[in-house]
C-alpha cells in the first residue's frame, strides 16, 4: 500500500481520462493497453477535416477509453480524417457543473454498422484532450 506523498504523486501522474474509474462500469474483457468502458455518452462532431459540422446534432458513444472512443454515426468519415469532438462526461440538470471533453482526434476505423442500416461504426483515436467545465456557482451568487 502506498501512503502519503507517494500516493498523491502516483495519482497526479495520471493524465487525460485515465483517472476515470473504469472499474466502476462494465469493461469489455479484452487485453488492451487502455480498457474500454461501455458507456453511452453524448458526442457532438464539431468539425471534420477542419470544416465546421453544422447539420449534425449528436450521437452516443458505444465505448470509450483514455485513448479513444467508438460511436455509431449516420454518415461515414474516411479513415485518417481529423475531427474535433465534444464528449459530455457530466451533465447537471441546471447546466451548472457540466463537464465536457474536447478532443482533436482521428478516424482509425470506419465500418458499416451491423445494427442499423445506413449507419457506420466509427472509431476515433484522441490526439489532444482538454476539458471544459461550467461553473458550479449560480449566476445569482456571482460578484460583478
């Protein structure tokens, strides 16, 4: 067992979403470097190959890991295409305290979806990750 500062140093060394406790959700039984959590999180495709995506609302993740995610999408994006994604990790009813993962990613796999005709299973690999969080403090308590 690690105690004191050593435990803090090990915990703080983790980056990205590696700190997400995948042991708390169902993880596929596979031998991967980064285990996948089978979570359905809302994903918005913000841009494809540098072009803003205006006509597409959102899809849900099939699974997610600290290195990428997989979705079922109504259109195909070619393998190797750079995309910008927004994943809603935490959503509060009030909207305050919502946490989003924003990532530059690349399509690494694109296959026809076996569950939905005309849809495609897309796998993305994260290249850059940042987080955005809405403030927890209600605007009525904010000072001018």
